[in-house]
C-alpha cells in the first residue's frame, strides 16, 4: 500500500524533526519540506500566511511532487503547516491520481510554554516569537478533529514515530472533516 504522511502543527512543535525521522523509518521514502517549496519563488515572494495565492501555489506544488513520489512507490512525508481544508484539497488531488494510497494526517502539539522555549533556542534570525502562539491559536480555531491532534510534550521520539506509523486514528479519509 502506498502511503503519505502529512505532519503538521504550529511552529516549533517538532514537525521537521519528526518528519525527517519518520521518513528514515521506511526503505523507500521521500521527505517534502513545505517551506522549501514555498521559498522557491524568488521574485514577488509573499509569505503564505499573507497571500492566499502563494499558499495555493505552494499546496499545488506539494501535491504534484507528492503524487510523483507516491507513484514511484515512495512513502511520502510532508512537513508543513497544514490545516484541514488544505489536507482535504491535497487528499482529493492525491486520491484522484493514486487510488490505492493511504493518507495520514498528524497535527503535532506541545504546550505553548514549550513552543516559546523551543523558539528561543533557535538562532535569532529564525525565531518566530508571537507567530508560534498565533499558529497554535489558529489550529484551535479551525476545530481540528481531536483524533488528528497528537500531544507530544512529554513523549520521546521513538515512541512518537511508532505511534504515528501504527495508530489508525491518524488515517485520513474524505469524511474526516
């Protein structure tokens, strides 16, 4: 079975760490870093949270690259801030191209104090500050199905990876939202 994992959450929740480590768990895998896809635009760049057009283009590109990897039998792991409506659109495009794919959606969660602590450990030019908390609040406002939320505040990485791979609660279907 072909698989795709969408690892989401607010800034500093651990998306990159968990996504990379998850991709390493599979014999044939691909890791898609959404920020790199977004940052491919050089002239006329607008951050995706400030431009619907930029956000839509980023998701179109993520979908196309994901489909290519899935069709090449690579377990695909996407590391990006993904809200339910974006996951819905992405999954429709993937399911339209790859009928036998399983899609998993995980929103990593840590307490707000921990988000800020982790952010303070970043180099100054990469710190998100209040944006970490704004993203956490946006996830709460979106009303994400609780089964996709995964509080990893006090869980070690091997257990997180095992749970993401083995827990069917994260499996996404067209009627989840």
